C-alpha cells in the first residue's frame, strides 16, 4: 500500500498543490504505515507523534476494501443508541464505521436514512437553514453492494426521489469528481480539529473507510480541509464526511480490543474503551463461499 499511496501523492504533486500541501503529502506517504491484510481487505494505520502532519499529532486508520465480489456494503440502524461494534456484530459484519448524525437524546437519525426501502430518518432543518443543515449536503447510496457518493439537492426531501433502497445522507461533501469541495467558514464544525470518520471512493472502485482520532495529545484530530486533503492524497475521487467526534469508531471482526481499531474518545483517554453509542453504521459483510460465519 505504501507504494500505492506514494504513487497517488506524487501524481497529485505533478498537477499542482501548495507548498504546504506538498510538505504534508510527503509526510503522509513516507510515514511508517503499519499494514494488515484481513479477508481481502487491507488495514493501514499510522501514528504521527512529533507534530509532523499538519503541525499536529495524529492517529489515522484506513481500511481499504477492493471492488471484490462478495465484499458488500450495507447500512445498519438501532432504534436505541448502540455501540458501532454491537450493531456490527448483530449483522455479522467483518468491518464497520459509525454512520451519519443523530439526536443524542431521542436516538433517531437527523439525516435521511433508508435501509432496504424503509425510511428511518429524514433531514431535520437547523435554526439558520430552511431545508437542510450543512452536514446534509452529501449522500451515500449503495448500488450492487458498493457505495456511490452523490451531491444533494437543496430540497429537504430530495432523497425520497431517489430509486435506491439504501441511502445515507451526511456531509459535508469533501471531494466530488476528483475536486476538493469548498468549506464554509465555520469555526467549530469545519475549522476546529475533531475526531473524523469519512468514506472515500477511488477511481477503480476501491473504497476507503478512514477514521482520525482526536481530542487527546496523542491525536488532535483534523479540520475538514485537512481531512479532504488527506483523502485526496490517498487517491479518492469522491469522499463524504460522516459523523465524528466521540462517535468516530472503526470496527474489525476478530481484531484485538473487541474489534476496535482506533481510540474512541468518549472516555477522555487514548485507549480502545471509549466507544460511544450511535444510531446507525456503515458496514461490510463477506458473502463469499466458505467465509460466512
């Protein structure tokens, strides 16, 4: 994977990029990535400890899922908030990340969520918006078991016009059509560093599930611009931000620490025990003969 990351970044540098971006992209490609192969998927993790990436400490985990028949993406929902790992285990998932945004008190999704044709959530407008919030301007649909990222319309119920049976709205859209998307000047959600979860798609159909830890001295988290650049340097042509903060979780079946790869921060410590309960997840199942348990 290191040579794949290096190739993607060098191609980016050939066609442009700021000097600051070039420096950070080279830090990313030359980092001491750890690599584990798991059932055809590849997990890459890296820890920056000397404030060398975006002048900050970061822990990044990237799960690479190739366009292999039998590795299928699905959406999961819990009517009462449940840990990402528990929802994943209930669906016999081989991998999962937390999904889109939800109401912490009422437990319900606050973005459009449709699973197997049934609607579990719709976009709730904010105090300063008429139809949809800033983080509802991107949509992931599953087609033939693979994620496709769409740019949304501004209409609040636009997703209801889509024919797809499985839809998750989130946002903002980070990359679309190989172009980094502009971010609004939001000091808290956009420009402040947080734990982040994102899904990216490469031109060959490979999907990246990426999590960045935050809110600790070991990993400060990223702004949305930093997250967008990271996914672009990793080769994504489309990418969508999912819920982050204390929700950020990457789960892998049979992995140590109960399957928790990263360091969820809801307990305030840099360990694997701070997993938050969430409303919905994006997960992967393996339907290949001999691999289903």
